[in-house]
């Protein structure tokens, strides 16, 4: 029997209508993600990464094939799959605590809501900023708040679509450490789309490399290194080389040049 929140893509194709024609975006995606796994998805811009996550969260649907979480086919947004986007998408007119509270299911009692928000604020390191408004926070802090808002919904599977793409290099590294801690503590399945190869290696159990559009799975790379990972260790660099080689393929470019 499948574990309760295993994610399965079965022969998933996605085609968008475009200008009276069709744009094939994803081609025959087959992928099983185990409960509690940390997966990263990397690929060129426009190869369908965001589309893949949107279909998994139920904001869009496959043209062919199906996506299954646990024992249910995804057909609409649902509480057990949460998503964090590149922009924090907070409500500017609500305080941080109210923004986070917004992610809690409606049927949770008021007294519990306060406790849940408090715990989430501690978890993402925003203590002291409960009453602040989004515009009063840095980009990294806003992104922490949006991660907290997704976590209080208690999703079994958390999707992160280039969540740190707009942050500076130092804040990114801090956020990667935070996400790692949260993943280790909460043991939720996490699926991260990123264009940062080191970020993918630092965090993931497996890295899924997509081809250019229409995206299909070119290669899956296992990252079998103890955490927290040292970005300068030879094994880390070897995996980076492997990923770059997969990207560059037979383009004639020299991988050594990029390392
Ligand atoms: N709703 C849509 N309608 C038509 N085309 C779309 C839609 N969403 C995405 N696309 C197209 O699908 C392709 C893949 O988009 P996306 O999944 O956002 O790529 P990625 O996240 O890998 O950069 C792009 O060419 C984009 O223009
Ligand atoms: Mg995208």
C-alpha cells in the first residue's frame, strides 16, 4: 500500500493552447516521491517547472496522465499540499501574525490559532515582528512569513517555487539553512524548484533535472551526503559537475569552465 502522502506523477503531459496553436510544456512525466523526501527540480527557464508544481497543488490540471497524493488524484486545491512562491504574496494590509493566521484551516478554534501562529513565528525566526506589516520587513523576512503561512496549514507536502530567487546571496544561504532545519524537524515532503544548483545539492535527497521544453525527466541525481552539507567538499563539487554535465550535454561547451 502507498504511504499516506506519497506523490506520484503518472504519464503527465501538459499542453497549453497558444495563438490558435498548442504549446507542449511537459512531456510524459513519471515520478514517485516518497513521504518525507526532499526533492529539487532544476531545468531551463520555461521548461515547465512552475506548471508542474501548479498541477500538483491543484491550480491547474494535466492534459494527460494523473497526479496522485496518497490515494487521491489531485483535481483541486487541497489542504494537504501547500505552496510558497517566489514573491511572498502577503496581504499588505494585514500584520505578520494575521497573514500567518490566514493559512490555518477555518475549523481550528480561536485559542488554538494563537498558539499555532506563535509556534510558526518562532520556527521561522520572526519573533518580535508579530505586529509588523509586510512592508516593514526585508525580503527574506517576508519570505519567512510566507513559509510560516504555508506551514500552519499543516500540509503533508510543501512546494517551494524558486522561493529565494529574489533574495541576495547571503540571505539565500540563511534561508536554505532555515528550510533545512524546518524539514528536519517537521519531516514533511518538500519539493523545491530552483535555478541554484548549490541550493539543490545542499538541501535535496534527489535532484530531478528536466530537459528543455517540453520538459521531461532527463536525469535524477541522488545526493547521498550527510547534512548539513559542506559546499566546498569534493563530493559536493562532484555532484555539481554531474548536474552541469547533464545540462550542458552535447552542446560542445566545456563543463570545467563553469566550476
Ligand atoms: N496558463 C498558461 N497559458 C499558456 N501558456 C502558459 C501558461 N502557463 C505557463 N505557460 C507557458 O508554459 C511554459 C512553461 O512555463 P513555466 O511552467 O512557468 O516554466 P518554468 O517555471 O520552468 O520557467 C512557458 O513557455 C510559459 O509561457
Ligand atoms: Mg517558474
